[in-house]
């Protein structure tokens, strides 16, 4: 019985191992994929020297809007001076300031959009990598969950064989019934002998 | 009967003589019974074939209840053929000795020979009819070929053995008492519905099963059906009962033949 229990459990163990191995392989695959995606994202960040194109772009846009505020203020002042005191000494100074601000704004704009080095161009590739990484992470999560499920399931499949009634020695043997069998054989033998001998006698009655 | 002292004849010689006697008696039976008119001895198996065909047609038409899902054609064929086998043997042997009394003048014709030749005839007729109808039905697609041919043969032989022993017993008794002839006909018709040809033991209530299984033909018919249909027939039979039964009956039959042989008076 112990051996039968062992056999049953060996069989179920094999089935269990198979399911768990399969689930484990899924998890490993997913893990490798997630890692690859993360590494690709990191190396791209390093190469492009960016952390998050969106954040960076918003920061730069904030700067540009500040510069534009300043530019508008300077232009307004310049126009006022030109209108009311055309010979003020501040005019050339203001003009330089307006020009500098304009060029600075153009510079910043170029960094955000347009051109191969701009943030907008980088953000396309970045988003692709980001998506990939997200997807891999989700897959890894699912694989982990199914592995856990397989483990739980297999735990439940363990079978136990137990002896309910133990064998007992009978009080007296009920078989073989020797005397009975011997008598039966003797009687059957007599019957066969009777039939055969009578048939043979019958044949012997035919004479030349 | 024999004037000079009987010389010792070797056993094989005796056997050869008996076989010769039997074949001669067999031919004589064939000729006296069927003659040479129209199809002659073909009646030997045409008669049972017509019987079986008729019963098959009747049972098919009435959709007879037989308590199993077996096809009715196969059921009727196996059932009625075996009835013919065990019922015709005693029918033929009863009074056989009276009809053949003149032959008893011949030294080498013994009482048993007359019975055996008639039994051979009946067995051959029933077997050929069963086989021919079986082949016909199988080729028509009404019947599946038997699942276990040897089991069919075994069951058939069991019925034949029982029929022969019964036939010789009744034949020998009939020589002493006419009552046997008179009683056998009603008895055979009464046993027919109980002989297992019209029902499967499996379909009966347990109490009836116990009683029916005391009838030896039932076992043979069940065995034939199991050979034909395999597991589907749910056959119930016990060779441990039939074989001793037939052995005892054979001993009785042979003793009776001896007894009759000693007091037979040739005409």
C-alpha cells in the first residue's frame, strides 16, 4: 500500500513538475524580455542624455514662456522710448536685449521641436521603448501569477492512499474444499469411464 | 443369435465395421425418409430451414418481446435452430427401434447403431440449416458474423450432446413403453418456451433465472448467443452444470440401450 501511495504520488509529482516547469519557463521568458526592455530604455536615455522627454520639454517650454514675457516687456519698453524720447541712451541697449532674447527663444524652440536632435524626435523612440518596457512588465506579472496558480493547484493534487480495513486471517479456510473436490472428481471420472467403456463395448460388439 | 463361438476381433477392426454399418444405416435412413422424389435428401436441411424462416418471419412481424436489444432475426435464428436440434433428435429416436426391427437380424447392427445413425442425420440437418441460414442472413446484411466462432460451435455441441443423450434415453424407453411417445410430444411443446430460445436469461427476474438455469438447453443456447453477439448478449450459462448433467444422462442412455439390447426380439 505504501508502494501504491508512492507510485500514485510519483505519477502526480511528474505531472506537477511538468506544469510548474512550463509555468517557470514562461516566467523566465517574460523576465528576460522585461530586462531587455529596461536595458534598452536605459541605454537610450544615456545616449540621448535625457531623462523624460515630456518633463524636459515642459521645463523648456516654461523657460521659453518666461523669455517671451521678458521679450514682450523689453519690446514694449523699447517702443515707448522710441515714441516719447527718441534720443534716449537706453534705446540701443534695449535693442540688443530684444535681439538676444529673440535668438535665445529660437534656440530653445529648436531644442524642443524640429531637427534630428530635438526632444520631439527623441520622444518618439523613447515612447516606443517605454511602451515595450511597460508591456514586458505586465507580461511578467501575468506569468508570475500563473506560476503561483500552478504551484497551488499541484499542492492540492497530492493523493493519499490509506488502509481502511486491515486484512484478517479467516477463522477457518473456505477453500479449497478438498474432500468435496475429490468426490466430485471421482464421480465425474466414473461417469466418463462409464460412458467410454459402454461405447467401447458397443463398438466391440461388431464382429467379423 | 450367433451359432459359432465369437472370435476375438481387434478393436480397430470393430471400429471400422461399426463405421461401415453406421454409414450404411445413414444412407438407408436418408433414402427411406426422403426418397428420390423432387429434391430428395435436400429436404434434410430444407425442412428445418423453412421452419426457422417461418418462425423468424413471425417473430419479426410481431416484434416479439425477447428482453434484449439484439436484432430479432439473429435472435430467432439462434433460438429456433437450437430448438430444432434438441427437439428433433428425441422425436426421431422414439420408436426408431420398432421401425428397424427387421434389421436386428444382422449380427453387426446393434441397437445403438440405429440411434446413432438417426442422430447423425438430425444433427447434420439442423447444423446445415443453421449454417446455411446464417450465411444467407450474413450476406444479406441482417446478421453480423459471429464474434467468437468457436464458442458458437461449443454451444451447439453442448445442445447436440444433450439432445443425443436425451434422444437415446427416450428412444430406448419408448421401446418398452408406448407412453413415452405419447408424452414426449406435449412435453417437447411445454419445454420449448422454457428452453431459452425465446428469451435471454439476463432479461428474466432473478427468481426465474435460478429456475430456468436448471434446464440444460438454456445453457447451450446462451453460449451460442454469446458466441454470436459477444458482450452484448449478457449470456448467463454454467458449463459446470451442463457437462455433468449430460454425462449422467449419457450413462443412463447407454445403460438403457444395453438393457433394451438384451431383450430386443427381431421380427
